[in-house]
C-alpha cells in the first residue's frame, strides 16, 4: 500500500543515526575540541586547554593610551636634554644622577605603557605626581647661567617637561585607566554577536580556526553555509 509523502512510519520502526551532532547540543562545548563543558570547569576535559582567560577591556589601544605613552616618552627625552645641559653647566653629581635616573625610569615606563602592562599605568600616577612637584622646585631654583641663550633653552625645557608631566598625569588619572584593565572571560563555542551575512560568518570562522578553535569555527561555517548554500 503506497503512502503519501510525510505519512507516519509503520509501528515498531525507529529512525536512527550514528552521527553525533555535537554542535546541536544544548550543553556548552569546548571551542577547541567540542567536548562538553560546564560552568565549573576552568580547563577542558578533552583537550586540556584552559577555558578561562583574561582579556583587555578594549581590544585595541585607545587614543588615551597612545597619548599617555607619547607624553611619558617625551618626558624621558626632556630629562635627557636636562642631563646634557647639566654637563654643559658642570652641575654637581647629585643633579646629574637624578636627571639620568629619571630619564631611564620614564623610558622604561613608556615601554610598559606601550605593552599595556597594568603596573606601568599604576606606577605612572604617583611617579608623575612626584616628578611634577620636583620639576616645579627645579624651575624656581634653577641656577643662573652666564649664557642667556642657554638659560632660555633650559627654562623652555623645564616648561615643556611640566606640560608633558601634567598632561600625562591628567590622562592617566581620568582617561587611560580602562585601557589597562582586564576581565575574566570563559570561552565556549558560541556564535559571535553582530555578524550579519554569510561572508561575515565565514571570515569569523577562519579567524577562529587560525586560533585553533575548530569547534567554534564550525559553528560559524555552518551558519555561513545555511545563509548561502550555493556559494
């Protein structure tokens, strides 16, 4: 007896499939190997990869971070110029050592800020406060130089130093903090938000595959194929 398409199967018949579609499970799966994971697991039981990692609040550096880095680097260079002026004036050893030390400190600090180290941002605030105060004292009590031109250059250098330090301190306190903050993120195989068309899902899948997240890449490629099955 012929049955129409979509008719009920005969009693006792059960459709079976050996294919285990792990990406269709309701349970979270590892983005690397597709093994099931739960909220208490920090590492995947299948591939042993860590599922919890810290990430920056901003994926890329902001204008505030770049500004803080530039001003800090400029402060280091200005201390080097003061060191050269000290050598020309034959100032005492303590002031020479102080300017050389501060120049090296700010160069090192600028490297830490460029690498987005939290300690560099945290250390920059008290350091800028102290050096800004010292700069004001040096500007008021700087010795008189016989050369009027050299005296003018030194005074301008001190003013530029104060401006750079004040600007860096303002940026560090008010704007640049979020650039160095991190948050804990748990990685599972889920679709990325904000993607619109098949091309977006395909590109995202390639990006995750390059990071070794093959399960997460498959999810995005499935969505890409569903939206553009003939491509």
